[in-house]
C-alpha cells in the first residue's frame, strides 16, 4: 500500500494517461450536493487525471431491491408480487437514484462524463466485478480520514477494494489528509512502504516499523489538539522540503511499532516527547530520535477512550434507528388519516347528494299530493252538483238510483275484472244444479260442468257453512280475480248471492286421476310428469310472490292440480286460500287458526302442531306430490320409504313401473329435492325461488333434449311437406308442374306470381289443380300412427 501526496503527480512530471477512469461516488436520493468523500475524490480526479483521460465514468452502487413498501408502511417481498409491479418499482427507483449523479456532473462541468448505476448489496464486490469485467485502468474512491471510522461496517469498502483489486487496475483512495494507492508497479507483499505528505508537495519515506506511529500520531494530534493534518504539514514545510528517513532499527520506530501491535490507537502523553518526535519528523534535517527517549503509551486510557467512543456510536445508532422507526410510524399514521379523511369526505358528499335527491322527491310528491287533493275536491264539487241536479229531476230519480247502485257495486268489486252472474244465470247453466252436470265434489262443495257466455266453464258451488262473511268472500274474489298466471286456474266470475265460483274448464281433469289411472287409461309419460312438477313450482312461486300480500294455498294436493287438453298443469282452489302479511318472517306467526284446514297426508307437520301457516307450508305438500308423480304410490309413509331407498341406492325399484324409459339420474335428483322440501321443520326446507326452481328448470331442460331426440325418430317423409309453406300438408293438390302443394298455398301463389311454378320457376301450362287423395290418406295415416306412438310421451301437443 502506498500513501502519497495530493500533488504527487507534479513531483513526477505529470499524471499518467488512461483510456478509461472510473470514480465511485456515494450519495442519497434527494441530496443536491452529494457525499463529501465522493466530491473530494471527483475533485482530485478532475484536477489530476481528467486532462489525460479518454473516458471518465461515475459509478454508483444502489442496494438490491428485495422488498417493496406498501401504503400501510409494511414491506412486501418481491417474490409475492407480480413481475410487472416489481419492474415498474425498480424502474422508478432507478430514476430516483440517477439523480445522485447530478451534483457530481455539475462539479465536473465536462461533456465527457458517463454514468453507470449498478445494483448490488455489497458495493465493494460490485466495484471489483465491474473493474474485472470492464476496461477500467484506474478506479478512484473517496474515504474518511479517521482510522476509527474506517473500522465500522460500510467504511471499510475503499480499503477492501484497495486490497482485492486486480493488478490490471490502479486504485486511488482519496482521504482528507492522504492518498492511498495500490500501484501495479509498486505493490508487493514483501516490499510495502508508506509515504506520508499531508497536503504538501514533499513526501517522507518511513519504513514498515514506523507506519503505525505515523498514522497514530496524525489521529492523536487531530483528536487531542484539534489540529488538522494540513496544519501539521504546513509546519513541516517551514522546516524543510526534503524527505526524512527513519531507519527500521530506530528505537522510536520500535516503540511505536510495539504500541501499534498491542492497541488500535497509539497515544503519546508526554508533551516533551511528542514535541521532539514531531520536530524530528517534519523538519528536513534527518534528525535521529534519541534511543533513550522516554515515550509512554498508557494502554488503559486508550482502551477506555475506545470503549467510550464505541458506546457513543452505539447510542447514536440506536437513537437514529428509533427516530427512523418513529418516522415510518408517523408516515403510516398520516397515510391512514388521509385515507380516512378522503373516505369521510366521500360519505359526506354522498349523504348530501342523497339528501338533496330526497328533498326533490319529497317536493315532487307534495306537489302531486296537492294536485290530487285539488282534483278530489273538484270531483266532490261536481258530484254534489250532479246529485242536486238528480234530486230536481223527479222523473229520472228511480233510474238514476239504480245506476248509482251499479256504480257502488262496481267500486266495491274494485276494477271489475271478473263477471258477476245472477242466480238465474247460474241455475239455467246447470239445469237447476242437475246431478248430470256434476264432474267432481270436494271438501268445499260440488263442481259442475256448464257453459256460460258460450264458453265451457267449471262451476264450484260452495257449501253454505264455507262462507262465514259475505264481505270477506267478496274481498277474496276481487283479489283472486286479478291473478293471471299460466299455471293458476283462472277465476272467470262469481255469483256472490249463492256462493258460486266460475273457473275455466280443464279438459283432462285433476292430476290425482292420472297418478293412479283406471284400467285402459294410459299413464303419464316421465316427460309430462317432469313438466307438471316444474309448472306447479312456477304457480306456487307466483302465489307466494303476489303483491301486496303473498297467498298461501294451504290445501295443495294432486286433486287441486288440474290438466288442460294439452296436459298443461294449473293450480286450482286458490279461491279458498288465506291471505297473510308480507312483513312477517318465517320465525314469526303469520297466520293462526284454531280450525286446521287441508288434507292430512299433505298437511305441513308444523302447521298441524302449531296452527302457524307460512309459504313454506305449501312446499311440504309439493314435495309429497313430487314423490307421488315418481312412484305412483299412496302418500301415507311414502316419504320415509323414499328416503330409505335413496340411502340404500335402490330408488330405481320404487319408480312407477308403467313408465319404462325413466331417466334415472334426473329422477333420483327430483326425489332428493322432494325429500328436502318435505322436511319436518320449515327452516330446514329450501327456498322455492332461489334453490328449488333453478334445479327443476335444469332437470326439465335435460328432459327436453332427450325428448327432442325421440321426436327426431318419428319425423315424416320429406314429400309430406308443402314446398311453399314447408309444413306438413293437410289438403294436398297437384299442380301443372307435377309437384304437390297445400291447396290454399298454391292458389295464392298462382294468383300473385302469374302462373310461375314455385319449384321449377317455369311458366305453368295451365292453372288447374287436382286433389291428391292418395297422399292425403298417407298423411292422415302417419298422423294417427304418430299420435298413437307418442301419446304416452307428448299427450296431445
């Protein structure tokens, strides 16, 4: 290692020429000045090397990015984040670190300056690798002058680079009071020497044995007396500019060599001895130190001072660390409070906007209310005037009274969506309630088939004790007459005088007659059963979601599910249901009656026990109906038998044997849904809208796909279709072009297309049409056979 003067190159005739010189600089983000040691190193390089250098590169080593700070103040490892986020953060961080070079570029003031930003956790290792891999011939670093600080972690980097640098590169470490160098021509393990000349053009050659004293003396004097190395060197210039050589055998050298080997800092307490040594070193007279000089080095004071300095450094570092932690904590608190403030501001703005909107809505409603009140007042005034006019007209008094009564009746029955029949009309339609017209009888009365207004209807005559109050009966009729749903039997009218309800007529009767059909009557196919289950669920959902109050059937059973001529199912006897409040949840009693209504095997067990009725009470009966449609068995004990069969995996043995092609997966899924719907407690049953209906719809779609495949097997021949209508012909005729068409279609074609053939596009020889009786008979025979083959599957589609 070589220690030389800052103006060493002047003494040897000028600085050497390098093709590429690198200067390691150190600074922090946002620092507009840069590190002092790095500024000193760059200033020395500009003054001594820059004129003879081709390329000058400023090198800075930034720490490796291993974590990324989060808004909450914590640090997230880069392994847990996406690569794009990490790349973006590194790119932004590098831009910030690029600002470190700004003050150094200003210091150089040259356009030849290049910059290099490296990323590594060990700056010394990064610089050594850079020197080895690049064409750098000279590397300049800045360092502190205090030997105590150089022992601390992070300050040993220049010395480490100096020791481990390759021989192909010259290293200069610029300190405050000296320059350390490792020249390729001078460095040798067996021939190390130090030349000390702080800030002067003279140099002093000191053997290895005196090295410890030279450095120790410089530190001790600087620390003890406040004198800098430059001031000491100025004193030396007053005496002589010639180097003073201290032989290795000199006793003073041996004394300080021993002091340096036993302690980190040599300390001279004797003032007279220090003065003699300083004078002998800095004077130019080659004065030999007196071998007998009495030099004392109290080791205990040195060690205590070192320990005290270490404690102070540790205390300072601890306080700095605590201050950093408090700063991070405060920053986190500021971010949190800022975020909460923004959220609170948004909530306040939203609340103000909502308040303004409500205020406007209230003003509009108030205006509408005032307008309605005004209209009512005007209507009342007009009605009063009209009433007075009617009183004055004696001839029209009776007629107007009758009209008024009719108006009151219409208002009482709300909007009059159903027909009000008289006793005479009902008696005439039923032949005075003839037994020949009876098609059924239930717990609430007899059912007659008759015709009213030239329309076939089903007339239900309620028993006298079924109507407790006429007002309640009329109220329920006015509500139920407004129900319109494809799977709810339509209430067409009523006769309030004798308690008659007029419903639409359902040709195929009740579902009960088809679950256990009489001999000779075909049973329902699996597809129709699946469809009836889904349609019944849709009707129930409609009743339960009725407004303003939901409707509970209370007596859902196969006898109250009716089938029209196309086997479309509809729920009947809704007119006997009870209305309940929509606001009451399942856990609260919504309707309670001391008289339990319904059929035993389909009645909700919880309803039987408590008398409490809910929409899910109908769900229990619906589950039993599903099981009956699948098994065609009596409802008594059916639920437990199906549960046991499903658990044992033999549910297929319980399916109705009259149907041969059951889809086993869908049938078993329906059974599981029925079991869930028939749980003993209401809270254990599924929700009809969100759970049951979606599952039934999915099963029905699967059944439709299978049915479509079966329909494809019975497609008619292509010549049964009309070339114009693309439909199966009912009245085929042969035209002049030899092709057969539907009669009405070919006539319309000839009339609008000037006798041109629809198939050949040539003009027809004549417009005569001949009936194709042979093809018509074949089509009719195919239709009959198809209905016979698919009657058990499709009904009468």
